[in-house]
């Protein structure tokens, strides 16, 4: 396979994933830098501490920026699912290491959700269920995110959504592209979990903030 489809898929995924919607929305509508408040993260959870509406908008846009490059690559290079998986992983990397913010971004949960939504829809339903159950039980978004990310590889396997690498008409394929779907799933989940390292330390210390299901 030519390197051009691989480079296009990686670049498109990374650049779209790098758009820091949380930072931009708070800067436009609040005139502040969301990185200077709360956890310092640019994701929806921290943005919501400034504004619930902006937090919701950030969540939706972060999902879209994960989904968009996958959809585009599926249409540009039909019949080569490995490229769509590459775009998915690149989008997550873009969110976590955004070009526009000195490579210091968010944790990749919403972008990962969007990135794998078209590729592994059944597994995403399982992952979403795990997230909701853990969040309701422990009232900790970070813990729910960690469990959800850790569930993804097993959910993909159990749901039988590990795709064939190429259509039958495309015989030549590199080893990189053969392993790309698995690398995307394992790498994306691993990166999301790694980005929660500070949360993991707080969870173990019992100091991780919990959200309230309702006001008393």
C-alpha cells in the first residue's frame, strides 16, 4: 500500500482531534482560560465547572471530532477499514496532544467515544453501559471513564467487531495495517487510562471529587 493513504488518515484524524473545543468555547463565551480553573483539563467535565451549557457543547463537539475523521476516511478510502481505525487513534492522540495548545490537552474519553462509534457500535453500547453503571455506583466520572476504557478491547472481542483488515480485492497489505485495528483499540484505551493517572492516585487516596446526583 502507498504511504499516502496512511499519512492522510493519520493527519486528518490528528488535526481534527486537535481542535480544542473546550478551550475555544470558554475563551469565547467566558473570556477565560479553562486550563486555569478546576482540574486544568480542556474536556467537558472541567468545562462544565464553568458552565453546564458549555460543558454539554464541549462533550458533543468532542464526540463529533472523533467521529468525523473516521467517517471521512471511510468515504475517501472505502473498503480499507484499517485506515479508519488509524484515523480513530490519531483523533484521540490529537485531543490528548493538541498541536494548538503545546501538546497539552484532554483525556480523550469523548473523542474516543466518537472515534469508535462507527467502527465498533455494539462494543460502544457495552462501554457506555459500563460507564453509566460505575458512575451511578461510585459517583466518580474519572473511575467510570477508566472502567469504560478498560472494557473496550474485551467488548470489541466479545461483540465480534474485530474487522477484516481489507476487502478481498486488496491483497497487498503491510504488517502495520494488519495490526492497525488492534493497535487502535488497545492504544486508544491505554492512552485514555494513562491520562487518568492523577485521578487514579486520588481515587486510591480517597480524595477524588464525586458528583452529586441531586441537590438536597
